[in-house]
C-alpha cells in the first residue's frame, strides 16, 4: 500500500510495540478484499488485474489463482469469506460467486440460479453455516439486495420482501448474538432471523445513511464506516461519531473495519489507516476488592481545580505504577507517573499541562491509575481556568 499513514488512536491504553513485515510477492495489484482461512492461510482479492483474481499466503509461499490456471474465470474479486468447512467464497465485481475447496471450483451465476444480480461487495457466513452475499450497483448499474445460500438453494431478500431499506448492500457483519447487520445506501439494518430493524439519520445517531463498512468488536459494540462522515460507534444504546474534527481519524471515508485477535480495530480510510485500541475502563468487582485489600487510592484534591491537583495513593507492596491523564475523547494528555515504586505512601501532582508542557484548556479529564498492567482506579477531574 503506497503512502499509507498509520496512526494510533487510543481510548484507554498501555504502551504497545508494533512490528511490520513486508512481504515480497510476484504481483502488483490493488488489494480490495482479504480473509484468513481455518488453517491460518491469508487470502487476498484484486480488482485491477485481468489475469489475477486471488492470491494466498500460508506463511512460506504464495499461490495465485486466475482465469488461466483455475476455475476462477472472472477476476476482480471484491469480497472473500471462509465457511465452516474451510471453503473459500469469492464475490466478484462482475456478478459471479466462486467457491474453492482447495481442489475444486464451483461457480454461481445469476442467470443459472437464484443468486441476485450486481457486484458482490460483501460475503458473510452466519452461525448456521449459511452464506450471505450482498450486491451493489458498482459494476452492472443494478443491485438486488442480499442472496442467501443454505447449502442447496439460494434465497433472495430485497426491499420488496424484507425490511431492507435499499437493494444496494455495501457491507455485512455478524454480531455475537447471531444477528446480521447490513450496511446500505439508506442506513444500517439488523436482522435477527425474524425481524428487521433499520437505523438512519432520522431515528438514530448515524452521521450518514451511506454505510460502506461494518465492524463488531469483542464487546459486541458495532462500528459503522460512512461514505464521508467518519466512523460511528453504537453500543446498543448510545451513538458516537468520530471524524477528522474530533479525533485522529485521518479521513472521513471509512472503507474498512477489521478486528484483530487482541481486540484492536483497524480502520481503513481514504487518507490512511488508524488503529483503534481500547480496554474496558470499569474496574471489575474482584479487582476492586483486591485493590482495596492491598492498596489505597485517595481522591485527588482540589477538584475542581484551577492550576494543579494532587494525587495520593498507598502501596502495600512494590508495584509498577502508571498515572495517565486522558480527555473525554479518550486521548492521552499526559503521563504523570510511569515507574516502579516500593511500598509506601506517594504524592503526585498534575499541573494541568500536556506532554509538551503546554497548558490544556478548561474541561473534564480522567486520571487512570494502573498497577502492574491492571487498571485499578479512575478519577474524574474538572479543570477550570
């Protein structure tokens, strides 16, 4: 990826090291889709190569597939999914779906089965093993909603027989309850197997009805990428929009959202990539009990404060202590303490400045206490200049 900007956008976080590996391969194409199969092999789909459709990488070697050497007769692969039997599903820009079991290829053509017409920008395999393919009007100038394959037949859902608000399906995602989320040009829709619910700018906190990507994190929080209005977070009750004006999101067109094995969100935008890392800021009951038995954190004073506030805490055993100041958007403002300390009573002061020793404005801030890589205390502070 050329000119790729990588930012690290944290809500509440620990120091992390990131390593990048550059892989040399025998192709140079626009990667439009990717997925990981059950054996750990990576699959990449291309949309600008007339001879190459997909390539796989097993950690040692690359294998490429296209019209000349496989059953993938149509290149321009816009979506990839892996089913429970490790079959690879490839949706193409030119309106066909191909399935590869490692040896044999199956082709699904709209003119020969119940598959809808359109460019297949999203494919998903649900908890029952059914495959969902969402069509868009990217190539054909037509779209037909979403088609579902149950292993035998295709069934199609569109605006005429379902609660979908649009026949153009730009993104699909499966939440932890088995509900399917659809990103459309007219909002986002969720389907629980019986009922359809649509959220748009009129009845929710969505910043834009044109949803082009969806991600669901380890806490089952939904993240929606819009065409030009940033990233929207929905926890089931509350909506929050992140864009270039209130966050470190590099661009407001959010093309892709992926969740890695550690729970980080990787957000692909029109201006670069951002990694969104967060951890739960609530102290669980067991941690709180252990903290109260072995350590003691006193409320900072004064609060509210004008220029400086003091923190006091007691350690009953040697610990690595971190005291971080964050703003209401979860951005790191300053690190007051980051060192190993022996048992005893300690006093620390934050004088209302950021990491560059510049004065911060009047606002609400949070002090995050971390002992031995565990959050053990959070204090809300109000700075009044």
